[in-house]
């Protein structure tokens, strides 16, 4: 299957690559397509960038038309979905008809399917034999995790690779079979590496203004803004002849971006706000306790999603009612009556008291009105007060949030974690800069 583009005859231009996802369930929204992103990410490892992604239904005529069109405009097409044993799995048949390649039984694939069922202790259903029929001349792509083999065909200079739609099967097949096949076909086109910087506390428009022109003069580098509310992300992509040069370009791009928006960058790559906070607490030898009202334990939940959190999180309390604030944290009736349970004073008390009760170095608290009911003229829906305390002082932060009950809770937890992160980095809690502050 080396074709005309093996190591001795590399293509002179970057190949045009596209992905086709087959399935009515994708178009209806019943299943979310994660395969396209996975394929694109894996192909970047070999220097190839996807230029087109298409989702189509199970109708054979639609599949045939899309395959012919793709083969005519691209050098590499990866198709996923529709290789199962049921009546609505029609991709192999459609491919056979699209390119005039009748389906023929691949005995090696059939034996692999039988062996798969034997390992499970099940008898193979006759319908599974359908999966061993591949277009004539196709190269089978083994599936070590499932019954559906993939296959690859070459048509008019285009390499088309067909894979099952089960994500874990597809990922394994990409790693073990598809990427080696692609390298064999196209060689090392160039090295493409990327870096994602994660930002909290800047709107997308403000972020765009801050970083405009930051990467001018760096060859082979592009910048994309990836909003993921309430966060924003900057994805830097570098293209270079070598791994070392690509990394040098990324390092220079990161330095320039940090000069522009460094205080809002909380991490990169796989970092999340909670993992950064746990890491900072660990590095500084500090412990934390939380007392939550309007966030309902969401702050502690996010922290406990991080492995090793037990070394730094000593206690998490949900004190949702006025009574629980009084009974569990000893908030005085005088504060609960005036200025009230949703106030700076109560948030600060909660943070300081939970810190002392748990014997922790720091306390973090939330109290507010998530809605849609419960708001007043004084404390309308979306009003949230956060508290932060150490052994010297406690602080309160007033934020105004929008977007419904779930959004208020999620955003309040995120602001609380980012406020704590900045404190751990040595910033003054009074000077915390966020667009939601009041």
C-alpha cells in the first residue's frame, strides 16, 4: 500500500486531508461527534492538518456521493462509522459501489472476528460475518478491541481509510495502524506542534485586543482563539522542519503572549483551575477548608477531582440554609439578620470559621443567590459573595453573575478557585481583577 508517495518520492506539497463521519445519530444530535477531533489531533502528530470535516447520514447514496467527491479533492480521507453488523451500517457497501469494487470476503478478518467472540466466551452471531466483507483490493485495518475491521483503499491518487465509529476502537486503530500507514504513504511532511494556554477572567474580545500582533515576525506560527465559557483559550500552532525548531517557535510565542496576558493565564495543556490550585497548595505546603452555600459543594467537588487533593483539602462543608450557617459555623444572628446571609461579612466569617474548625491554613467560602427565585432588591439573583481567609486576615469578594442557576453555581466556583490561585501566587486578594466583580 506504499503507492507513489513512499520515502523516495515525498509529495511536494502538504496533502489535503479530510474527515467524514457517517451516522444518522450524529446528525440528529443523539451522539456527539468526538471522533473528528481525535483524528485531527492524531494526524497533527505526523504533520498533517485536516482541512475539511463532514458529517453525513446513513443513506447509501449520500455516502457514495460524498466519498467520490472527497476522493477527487483530497489526498487522504479518513471515514468513521457505519461498519457495524446491523442493517443501517452501510459504509462498506457504499464504498464498494462508489468505486466499483465489489465486496469480497476477507478470510483473515473473519477469523479475527470469530476469535474475538471466542475470547469473550460467546457464539458469533451470523450477522457479524457481514463485517468481514471488504471492497475488492482493500487492505484490512485490524481492530484489536472490537469486531469491525477497518480497511483502506486507494482511488485516483487518494488514500481512503475507513474506521469504526466506537471512539476507543478508533483511537487504538489510529495509533497502531493508521498513523504508520500515513507515514508510509506521505513521509514526514513537516513537524506540527501546538500549545494551548488557558485563560480565566478575560472576555474573548478583550483577549483579542490584548494579543493582537503579538506573534508578528515568528515564521510558521499561527494563533487561534478558542472560547470555552467561562474560560478562553489561545492555541498556538508551529510548523517547522524539525521537532527542535517547532519547540523553539512555541517557546518564543508563549513568551510573547505571557507578556501580554500573563496574569490571566492560569495554565496550559491539560491544566485545569482545580489542578493548578491543588498543585500550588502542595508546593507551598498549605492546607484548605471550604464552606459553601450557593455553590452547593461544587468548589470541593472540583478540587477532589484532582488526584492527591487529600493532602491539601482538610474539610468541605455545605451550609446551604441559614440555620446551618448558624449551627455549623457559628455565624452570629446579628450578621444573619443584617446585613444578611448573602453579604461580605457572612462570606468572610464563613471562610475564617471553617479554616479554624478544620485546622487548615486557608478557608474559602461562598454565599449567594443562584436563582431563579430568592432574589431581592438588595440581593438580586446572581449576587454572590466569596470569602477567603488565612491566619492573619479574611477578605470578601462581591461578584454579579448571570446565565441561570447552573451557570451561576459553575461560574462562582470558578471565580473562587481563580481568586485562591492568585492569592497563592502572591497577589493581593483586594486587587483581584475579574469582569464579574462589583
